[in-house]
C-alpha cells in the first residue's frame, strides 16, 4: 500500500470501472461527472485528506481515500477492491489505513456513502461496525444512483433507529453470541446458532420500527461492542414504566466503562420518553448485579431456579427497580 499519485489516474479509473461493471445500470463518464479522477491525489490533499492505493500484478488492486467534513466527522471515500482480490483481506487493510489516518487527525465520527446496488460493500461496512444513518441520497447522474448513508462514532453511544438496527445485525449478533458463549444469563444457552441470533435482532429491529423498544449501540475504538434495549411496558395502567433488557458488552471491550455509559444513556432515553420507573432482572453474582447496585438500583427480591444454565443446573435471578 502506498499514497496515491495524480499519475495513477488511468489505473484508478480502470479499477473503479472494474468494480462498477459488476452491477447493472451503472455507467461511467469521467469528464462529465468525475473530473477529479484525473488528479485524485491532489483533490483529496487540497480537501485536507489523503488517498492510498494498493499495487497489483495487473494494475491497481485497491484504493481508498478520506477527507474531513467538519465538527469531528471524516468521510471514507472511494473504497474499491478489484474483483480478483475480493476475499483476501485487502478491503480491511485499506479501511484500517483510512480510519487510522482520520482518527489521528481528530476524527470522532466516520461516515460514508454507498450505492444501494452495492450489496457486497454493504455487508463489508456492516461487518466493520458502520450502520445506516439518515435518508437515502438521490444523485442526479447517468447511473440514476441512490446511496445509503453509513456512519459510526469512534467512541460513543448512539440510538439505533430502524435502518441502523437492521444494518447493525451482524455486529449485534456477534456480541450476543460471544456473551452467551461466556455464560451470560440473557435467555439463550450456548452454543448459540447464528440464525437464532440474527432472528432475535431482526425481531428487535421490528420492535424499534413500531416504537415498542429503544435500541442503543456502544462503540469502542470504532467497533460496535455493546448494546442495551429499553422495552416500553404495554399494560394500559403502566404508561410510566419500561423494562431494561439485553445489556451486552463484547468480552474484548470489557473493563472500559461501556456498560455504565450504556445504562446512563438508557436512563436519559427513558426520561425523554416519559418513563419514570425502570425494572430489570439479572443473574445473581454477575457483573451486572454489581453495576446495577453501584448505579443506585434497588433489589426487589430473588427467585431461586428461575433460569437454567448450560450444564443443566439452575441459577438465582435477582429483580431490580429504579426511578429516573
């Protein structure tokens, strides 16, 4: 991998077309719509950003760029890997380089656009913890392009609306699977089948769409590593109450205060929704119990044998409440 140069122009154009030509209806007119490709390194340098390329035996194998948008947001741009290099990790290496550069230069949030036809790219970005953000963009171009917006904070908590929740499914499933594998008492037993995890989060996304739940995601070093759900009580006489569910932090991100930040943001969301009483349950003796006590939750009581563990034994479940 090396910095891109203006004299890479023809190779860059060829690389982009090699990627675009895999999709129906995508056309290219460089002079009319993308004249910056004739001097792309200068274009990004003048914008305060940078361009990288990967050389290959038959031309450029990949490219990526980034530039600042202001207020801590940097855009990831021109992410292309030649089809004959797909699946070899080059896309991840390119994105690593662009993200490191942006973060080193003050990025607190990363954003990008992707044509709605580029489904392979969507899966790649979602694996890298980007989530759908905002409305679809309509481009007045010869390809009649529509683009999804993707974004993620470098570190932070965000509410996942419906599109974001759906696109976060791969990472949320990975978090749930990892936590269940370590014995988390969250209604599932190991080994958790991938389709079971995906189905759970698809259901959660539907509940977000209907307004029954609020879903939060937490990022650490650009990775979606934690989540918690606020489920609004349905009984007519409990419009003031909500349940806390599925507080999960990936094992690799524990010890950095993410669970507490997720709970603090959840309490803010509850207050904003007019909910003043929160309830939850947790396994006795785990890290969740210690966190809830530290954050001022009150124990109601314990039920022995409420849930079964993977080895067939039963565990004690504690119930807590808190006014917010």
